């Protein structure tokens, strides 16, 4: 056996420490129980994961005699582990302290009961068909959980995390404090102001980047379109942000709403909502 730096000694009754006690002591001292079991040759041909290819799914390959496995926790990880190990012949038992499975994933519908930390119990009064997720509200489109949903026939529902019609609200944030600001308006105005500043910097040769005259002309033209700038490279609002007076038929082109002040937007702290895992599409 490799030298682990720990010597098994007799206890006060003249008995040697049991292997289980030794492994527990290693784990308690911030060591690795797995490494200790491996050194003691207690891991007998465990299941191994097949390296997934670009065309094949994740699979476990079983070797050795039939084993029984106890899994602590009936969250998604525990249930997925039991599901995959069961495919290759392991007998799995999941132990869960709560009265339900799912872990942090939980959906409340009409008639369900909810017990708060302080012991108060509430009964959900939602109308039929309505629900609320008090834990995670979505599955990121790149998560393997979606593969399990497809494999097990779980119905999926598209969730739109980002809508330009939503509002951005912030208190104690300058002139726009306590106001409901449409995401569409904030995004359009910030894009316009950034385009204006960059276009003017290019015209004044204030960029560190080396650009040819042709590149500068092309970039300024792009910024004029991208930011909705006027011929003098000023951002004074754009129909993309919406209208103060709606468009109508005939000679009613509508009146474009005035943009928010750049300083007010900066104090509002708006930075968009476009994280990779928040995409609204599914595979």
C-alpha cells in the first residue's frame, strides 16, 4: 500500500483502527476519502464514463459484479445519477429528507401548501393552469437537463428572458429613479450615444487603433446606421425606441419620443440583460 503519511495505530483497547474509521478520519481532515479508498484498493472496477463523441450521447459502461448504491438527495443531480447508474445494472436507493423530490426545483400550483422558515403554512390559491417556480425558473438552453426532458418525454415550454417591451426600474439612481423605463428605450438610447461618441472620436483621430482612411469611412457609416445618428453624427432619438405619438394611416407618421439624457442613463446603471445562459432558444 502506498505511504499515506498516516500510520494505523492500536487504540486504548489494543485494537487496530478499522478501515472505515480511517477513511472517515482522512475525509474529516480535509483529505480525500476517494484517494484513501483507492490507496487501500477498495474501489473494485467502478462504472466508467465513455468519452462522448460529437455524435454520441454520454453513456456509462458497467464492469464488475452487481452493486447497490445509496444516493443522498433527490435533487436533479441525485435522480440523474440514479437514472444513469440504473441503466448499467446498479440497484440505487435515493434518500431524501424532504417530503418531495426535485431539490431546489419546485413548482407551485393551486392547492399546494408552502411552509415558510418561520413555520407559517400557506395554501396556494392560483387559478387552474397557473403556476409559480419559487426556485429556478428556467433551464439554460445548453444544459444537459434538456436532453433528459427529451429522453423522458417531459414537455418543455419556451421562456423569453429578455423582451424589449419589459421595464427597467431602479430606486435612488438619479433623474430616472422610481421611473419605469422600457428596455427598448434604454437600449436604443445607449446604442445611439455610444455610436455618436465613437463616430466623433474617429473624426478627431482620437482612437489608438490604426485605421485606414477607408476603414474610418466604413466604420462611421456603420455607426450612423447602427446608432440612428443624424448627418452631423448626433443622436437625437430614433423610431427604434418608440413613439410619443403613435403612427397612423395616411399622413400620420407619428412623433418619435425624445431620448433619455445620457447622464441619466449612466446613473440608472442600465447594462442590458444578455447573458449566455439566458438565451430564449432551445436546442
